[in-house]
C-alpha cells in the first residue's frame, strides 16, 4: 500500500483551505455591491450573518480593517451607481 491517496487528500484539503482564506474576504466587496444594488432586506440580513466574522476581525485588527474597509466601500459605491 502506498501513501499516495493520503498525500493527495491532504494536498486537496490544503488548497481548499488556502482558497477559502483568500476568496472569502475577496467576496465581501462584490457581495456588498450586489446588496446595495439589489436593495433587498433579506440579502442584507444574509450578508450581515455571512460576513460577521470578517467584520469582527477587521474591528479587532486595524491593519486588516485598513485593507478591507476601503475595498468594501469601493464596491458599495459601484453598487449604488447603477
């Protein structure tokens, strides 16, 4: 028996986690822009629930907030200019 299936599964899990840590914060901007554009209360409630951990992290670590807040604001401006 070889360790090849175990190595492949570990690699796959690592790539998924790495992608999640990159794509989750990057998805905040388009999601907020869509929320502003759609003007849907249910969507706003869902966005607050989904992105609450990221907003908490931004409040806790100002360096992260210094990157995330302008990014989110830019997308919100795009959403409001429909």
